[in-house]
C-alpha cells in the first residue's frame, strides 16, 4: 500500500512525523513518502522518500493558501492509496483528496480548538469565535475521513464517536536514543528544558527561579516569540542560562546526560492540561527526575512512577524550591530518575505505539 504523509508546517525530519511514524510504517513494509514544504529538495532517508513542495513564502496566510495548494498538488501527483496529514490547515486539501478516491488519515497532534484559545496572534475577543468555528469544521470533516490518529487519549475520546477508525498513538520516546548509562556523579549542577520556547510554556518563571538556586539551565529549542528572548535576557537569571539553540538527537542526548533534572512547567492553558509532552517522557527515559506542572493528568503519571516533583508553573519560587530540593538530596533525585526510567520501559515507549499505528494501516489495507 502506497502511503504519503503530508505536512505544510513541520520540518522534514520532525520526530513524530518522520522519525517515528514514517519510518515505522516503512519498516513494516509499506511504501512511504513524505511531502514537506521547506525548499531543501528531494531526499531518501530511513526507507522514506521525502518530496519537497517548495519553500514556504510570505506569512501565515500565504502558508495556509499557496503552500497548502502545492502540498495538495504534490500529493495528487504521487497517486497514493492513503494520505496521512498532520496540519489542520490541510483539512480542505484532505477533503479534496478524499473526493478523488484516496483514503485519508488525520493525525491530530493538538486539541486545536483549545489551543486557539491561547493563540497570542488572534485578538482575545475573537478567540472563542474562532475556536468554536474551527471545532465545528473539524468535527464535520472527521466523519468524512477514513481514520484519526490522536496524539493523546484525551484527543481520541473527543473524536471516537465521529471517526470511522480512531486510535491514540502517543508521542512516547524511542528508547534507544535515551537509555545510555550515565554515572550520576558525572552530572553537573544543571537542569534542562527541551522543546519550543514561549511564554505559555513557562520559560519566564524558570529563568526567574535560577538566582535562588545553584543551578544553571540548559535551554535547547526554537523561540516561538523572538521578542521574549530579548526580554528574558535582561533578567538576573539569564546569566545562569546555557542557550544551546536547536539541537539534533545526539545533542539532546548529551544535554540529558549532563543534567540533574528536567523541567516541563507549561502553563495551565486548556490545550496543555490534557497534553502528553514528549519532553516529560524523554527526561524519564534518560533517568532524570522531573519538575512538572501540577496538572491532574501529569500528577497521575509522576506520582504513579515516583519520578519527580510537581509545582505551580507560574510560581518562580516554587520552581526554585523544587530545584533546591532535588539538589540537596541527590540520593532521592537519583532514585526518582531511576523510577522514571523503569516507568518508561514498562509503559511509555514508542515501540508499543508503533504497533498500534501499523495495526491501523493493516485494517485500512484489508478494507481495500
């Protein structure tokens, strides 16, 4: 079965799309291609053919129109049996591909209607209207697609009654990348934050917490709000930040190996409280105790595993106290890290999620 994944917004080597899903399907024997829009040309890697629909030009509106159209045209040209798309802006293109007789799988990474409520670029008064309008469109489209792949059980539950097939494929880590043995005594007095950096992902209180600790922060990832970096650079805590930029997988593994705790202190927005952030499970896989936002779902994971401390993510003092608690009792911190690793091995690995994805495709294949 010929499968084509589509993205108009994500990078070509995106961890969920390319490394996990595309390569897992290719390893299972499917003919897999990925269409991206980055201007970097054609490529074959990991058994996946990557096709470039051309670099994104202009702003957000241009991407949602011109870029989406080029991705659609590239998909039609490949004549796939199944298209598997990853961006909500591709819903109109996916409906057209469905009308052309192609099976369509919608990969829902986020609870987008709830995410819209926190979008800084949408005027505050308009957000509920935009959110509600998008939810109605998404619900209508879901019933016309062949399957939904949801990034969390919470998202799956939202679509389970509407979708023909619906499965949660959680964004858990590929364990081989993180299960390296690291002598705890070789770790430094550093904590780490990996992933996209923005105000609502909690970077402000983390930087403000640093002067009250003996820790440095290993900060790795892209800035969603460039002006925010300049603002934080003027704060006292910035002197304790190791700004590492965007790292490859080897660089991420090195940061995890040298740090003593991992931070995942996202703010309590509607989209985040039910999310399963990959960084949480990467920290656990690497044997790091976690300092996490005290959301009910995350509390259940962290307390069940005994792998870290929970804090109010908007309280710099609470973040500082958690760091100091772990650094003051390194035996306890090491035991928490080991407990997190055991939990990932038992419950939170990509291998089991890949099996669910492949099983869905076998179902689609059998349906003819």
